[in-house]
C-alpha cells in the first residue's frame, strides 16, 4: 500500500500505519509485554474504527482516551483517526477533577476508559457522549447509561467486523488529528488543536533528517497526552519500526528503563532531559546498555551541559545527539545536532535552526526584529508547523495569528554562531520534566482551599532540580491548613508534576509598590529560606 501523497508531498500520519501494515505485516508494531505485529495491530484499529462509526462517530468528532499507557490506548487513538475522528489523549494518572475539566472542554462523542475511571464521572461530564467504551470488559457489560449514551465492552469493539463499504478516511492537511490539553493560566486546561498538516511538517522532516527503517526500535517514554509522543508513534509507523511503550510505573524506574533499552535493542530514544540525567546519575547507563542506540533525542526543557556531557561519554561513537525544540502550539519547529565542540562549552547547547519551510523571528517589545549582537527577543514561529489555535477559547487576536501560521512562543532567545539559543521565559509558564506548567493554574487550584488567604507559586530552578514552591498566608494563622492538607488538596486537582514540592506559610506575602504580589522577592526567598520576607506594610520595590 502506498501512503496517500499529494502534489505538495503531504501524507496524513494515519497512512503511515496503513502502509506499514501492508509492507511489514509480520514485523512488530510494538515490543514488550504486549508485543503485536503491524498486521494484528491494524486489524484491531480497523475493528475499533468500525465500532466507533457504528456508534455514530462523524468526521471531526472527538474521541477522548483516559487510560493508563498501554496498547489499548494506541489502538483507540489510531481508530479515531482511521474513521475521521479527532483523538483527545488524557493523562491516565491525573486527578478526576482535572479530567472532568478536559472532558467538558473537549465535548467528546466517544470516551475510551476503564471501569475505575468511568465510575468517577457524572452525567454532566458525559453529556456529549454517544459511547463509553470500557476496556476492562469483564466488569462492564454492554448497556445503556442513564445519560442516554451507550456503555460498551472492549470485546464488542474487538469482535466488530468492518463492512466492505467501510473505506478508510483520508484527511486533508487542514483537518484536525488531535487536541492536546495543556496547562492554562486561568485554572482551566486549554486544548491545542493539531492538524494533519502540522504533524506532517514535523514527521515528514524527521523522515528526511533521520535514517529510520523497519529495523529500528523506538522508545515511547512520554505520555500520549504529551506532544513528544507524536514522534514516537508516527515516525515509527512511517518507518515500519517497533515501539516500546513505557508504562507510568516504569517512567522513573531507572533500572527498568536501562533493562528495557538493552532487552529490546532500542535504537531511537526521545525524552525530556531530566529522565536522562536521572539515569546518568544513577549509573543506569553504560556502554553495554546503550550499544543499540543510533539516535538520542531530547526536548521539552534545557539540558544542563554537565549531565549532557556525562551522557555523551556513555553512548556509542556513532550515536547522534539531537536537541528538538517547540511548544505544543508548533510541535517541533527548531532542531540542533549536538557536536563534540558543543560538549566542551560551559553553556547549554543551542535550540538550533528552523525546520525547512518554517521561519523563526526574534522580535523586541515593539515587534521589530532584533539586530544588535547579543540582543535578546521573543521567539515567534511562522509556518505550517503552527497549529490552528485552541478549542473553544475566545482570543480573537491569537486565533488570527494561528490561522495565519504564526505563534509567539513567549520564549526569549538570541543568536550565536548562526544558531538560536534559549535565554528564558517571557511570562510565568515553565517546563517541569518537559511538561508545560502554568504557575497560575496551581495558584487557582490552591486558592479554592478553605483557610488560605493569599497564594503564590514560584519555581526554584538549579542545574540539579526544578522545584515548585508554594507560599501562602492564612485567613486565621491559629487554624492555618497544614502542609499535608495542602498537598492532599493538590493531589485531587493537579497532575503529579504540578504539585509543589515545598509549601511555606508567611504572615504576609511580599508586595510590590503597586500592591501586587512580588514574585521576584519570593524567588529570592526560595534561595534564602531563612530570610524573613518584608510585608505589605514595608513593600518590596
């Protein structure tokens, strides 16, 4: 089977799976405890897609997936694309309250989940559903739910026989493939809409830049709700390669990770730097473990140079190191291949140059290109990698920019030796272990806790760690909530990577001269915890 290709070279990522199922039917699509061939995997995708259509799914409808990382998750997202749906991947271990917010924003027609998660939802959350497919089918029989949508078992989808007239859906570049929900400053996660054209801009380039083949084996460390996973799944499918899906329980288990790299012969690794640093520091990577690696790619946050240098010394001589850069709104838009000379410098490696067909602008506060040597400006990306905006978000100016293929990243960058380097953030968004975190979302969650009067969250970022610190003042100091109670409150509302590591109570939060919370004073306090902060009666400038 030949992947559908237009005159412009566009190939929808679902066609890569169809092609590999035809060309490499017996090769493993996934390795590990749930090994399955391309032929077997695509057959399951076809059956599930047929069942979704039978349930009334129309092209453009959303399919939300709330499961632990497993093969069923990948079957569901491919099945959504196979029949023209838009997959909405959700973190399998996030709190139910955040899951409800995402479902309310996505308004899915179909939800794929398990019984433990399904039982935590209510009729309001499920108002848009036509079907809830519950994967642990031994517990949930096919039935009609009180909210007038069907509840079906996985067995029903697995047994569904596609009809001859069920032709595969062939999306265009402007059609949506996925909606990835990221942290939002108002406390509501925001859904970044990703088109097939956006995915092609990245995956099509990766296939030209990297010499991938059916003999490769990819790791999939990132969650499917994280944009890094699009490379793991779709580049592997394009090459006919296998993928090792790393479950949540193994994601920070350095012994399990190193054992899996060795056992499955991982040749393409892609993850955030922090997990690589963790493995290096634990001594879990040696030349025997890494012998199969051909490409080691990192993205999502700055990789401090010392652990990167140590990592490079444990890789095969012919293993290429890459730094990929891009927010969810552009996926990967810049790249840089690390050289031996880079590893001798004392600064982090460059974020690089734009992918072919994309443009990187560095603009000052007036929107003019910076030109002076060493000048810093905001990075603005233009091109086909820019997503068409956010779902149900009223932001006309931003929507116009995205429709015109333009995204202001909020990252401050500069040029050196012809390459872009990262300088910092323009606003209060940051990356923790590669996940985008809006400090405002954490504050919004904590502000709902009884007994808290004021709340502010800052990040303490060092070469060794990235720690979130929450400062609060109490309504009544005599009955202030305990640190344990505050962390338990967070656990029911925020994903694990957004829960502050430290919580400190102050009589008053420091204020600037205009009466606003002084975050610079709090960040200084984070590095000097024994210094008593000034109060609102003696404001900090």
